[in-house]
């Protein structure tokens, strides 16, 4: 089943986010290589693809896991969690409607 993982950043997270980013992306690459990643990306703090020093307010991952517990365990092990980037992470089952698969 698909799950949405929504991480909400702490204030002024950019430095910690940049430091933990390589490890964060490596984990996403594994999901992608396994064909389980639907989409992933950050939420810019301003209306720009490249927010610069404004940074980001969070991230969204939609991926396939065998259970909610597996999705939670994966999210709990995210380098952004360990680095203190996220103040809150929400994991919910997700039903993809569009685009049709």
C-alpha cells in the first residue's frame, strides 16, 4: 500500500537540512531503485523552486510499504529526524487516484 510521509521542519532548519541531505537522499534512492517511490520533495518556504536562505518548511514522500508500521519505522529512521530537521512527522495511508496507474 502507498503511504504519505509529511515532515514539518523546525524553524531555521536549513543548516541541519543541508548537512543531513546526502544521507536522506540515499535512503530515497533505495526506495526509488526498488520501484517503491512515487514522489518525494521539499516544501520551499517561499514561492520559488530555489528558496535560497529562506529554506524549506518540510518534505513530502509518497512511497509503497507493506504496512503502516513499516512506513513509520522507515520515517523514524530518516536522517532528517536524527538531525533535528523535523519537528513533526505524519504518516498516513494514501490512495492514488490520479494519474491512473
